[in-house]
C-alpha cells in the first residue's frame, strides 16, 4: 500500500481550514465565514460535518482582488488641488 506522510516535503497542502484563514487575516471566524457566505472568498465544504476549506490559490486570488479593489477606491477619492 502506498501512503503519503503528512510531514513529507513533497506533499503540498492545497486546502486551509476556515479557522486558519481567520488567523491568517487577523479576523474572527465569523468574519471569515461572512467572506465565504458573500462569495468574496470561494470555499468548499468537505467531510460529513461539512467543514469549510479554502484553497491556497483562492486565498492568494482574494488578496490580489482586495488590493485591486483598494487601489480603485483610493484612486476615486477626491484629492485637494495644490496651487503652485
């Protein structure tokens, strides 16, 4: 039988539990779940108890979208004209 050890250097963790995502962003688990519910952060349910998992690539994509959104918002903010 072929098994893969969890501490194998060749095994890449693909999915992250919701509580780890909350910790990663320094937000509550409720806030992380709200991101999933709103569709801002795509996630899947796994297992019999339906635990949420977020793909690492989706986390990176969410971060990039958030940066782009923030940049767009800051560009539209009126800046005072500076006279020379």
